[in-house]
C-alpha cells in the first residue's frame, strides 16, 4: 500500500511522486509537518470529555450540517452526495465542528461562512486545545497548497494566493462502538463512501478494525496505511477541479464498527481546508489539466455539496 499512498516529507518532497499519487488515489501520508507535540492528544482528551456528557447537555450545542457545534448522530449521510445514493442511511458518528477564528466583517458573509464558534462551558479545555491545533493545521494546509502547485511545476503561490482569508472546518469525529450503536443497517458506515469538498483534508486518526479505506484506481477499496507521526492527506473536489481532473478527489469511507471489536471507540481529527469564500478557481487547461472545465467560485461550489449530505432540517 505504501507504493500507492506514499509518505512524503513536507520539507523535501519528491514532486513527481506527489503528482503520481494524487492522480492514482488522491491520497498521501505527510511527515515533516512540525506540529506541536501533544497537540492532537490534547484535543482528543477534551473531546472525549465532551462526547461523554449526557445527550441533553450536548443538545444545547447542537447545529445542522455546516454549523459550529455538536452534530448529533444521524444528521449526516456522506454517501448521499454521490449520484444515485439519495437513500443511503445516516453515518454512524457524532461530531463537534469548529471554524475560522477571525470573521471578515461582512455580516451576511460571516453568518454563512464565518459564524462564531460554540464552546461548551462544561469542557473549557476544548477551546484552548482546538485553537492551538487549528492554528497549526492552517499553517500546514498552506504549506500543502504550495507543495501541490510546485509538484505541477507552477509557482508555489498559485493556490495559496487564493487563501488569504480562507474558510475551513475542523471536525472532531467520534465513531461509537458497536456496543453503543448496535448492528449497522445494510449499507451503513461510520462514514459512507464519498469525496471531500474543498482543497486538502488533513487527518489525524486512530487506527481500528472499523477504520479508513481508500478507493485506489485499479485496486478498489484498500485499507489506508497508518503511521503515528504522519498526517493522512487527501485531495478534495475543489482541488481536483482546479487540476482539470488531473488529480483524483480522494474517495474514501470509514467502515462500520466490527463484530470482532465491539468496544472500539475512535476519534478522528479532520481539518477540511478551503480557499477564500469568493475565490475564483480557474482550472488548469490541457495538457497539464486532463479536461477543459469552467471556472467556479469556492463558496457556492462547497455549499451545494454540504446541502447534499444533510439528512434532516436544521436543529
């Protein structure tokens, strides 16, 4: 699997290897990111405190998909964004969503793309831990955008210059154990098959029996490689569009809890990085791009996909 989803060092990446991997699977493992030691562990510890609260307490912080706060079980079905999957069952997870800390000052735009974060009073450590983590991840995401451009022989700022005041979402996903959720429905996953919507997704995950699988061209569904010091990175729809579909949006899923590991309870830290809400993304033309595609604006491109995965009306 390492030859299909290679591990690259952000400080000395092989451009050709990056380009090849992103064409084949849309996934990389990344080291050399210089994240503060213990940052992910601090977020997980605080998140576990929050998720362990009674449902009536968590309900005070409940939001619908795209909001900031608690996303209860049953509100997302990621597979529904794929054609012909409108009846897919909801994902077996709960999440806590966090967004950018600095609004634009445009009240209408901020209400949609830069709403205020919601911090649970019962777990004050979550705010400090998540703020430190997201600040570091925004820097790493910017470095990745530079790497993406350089791997195609372009100026390193070709993408990063479109992320001056970027939108992003940090989801802390909890995948409850089988003993809590019961047997999955037919076709039900912790997260159903899908691609992410933005530029790059940076994932710090816990390995497990019901873990991450990647759809690799020519190989089908394959267990994602794991290394404790590496971030798992995948291409989103917007980045794939920018490359004229040269690169593959990384299609993936998280398996349901497994009968042989009924107590497995995992937390994944998922940082979805996007561009400025009003960024105009002009796809690369052939021969560098593989298709002639029309320019798109970041915000409506993302909103269409967010709406597609929502299972129920706003909370």
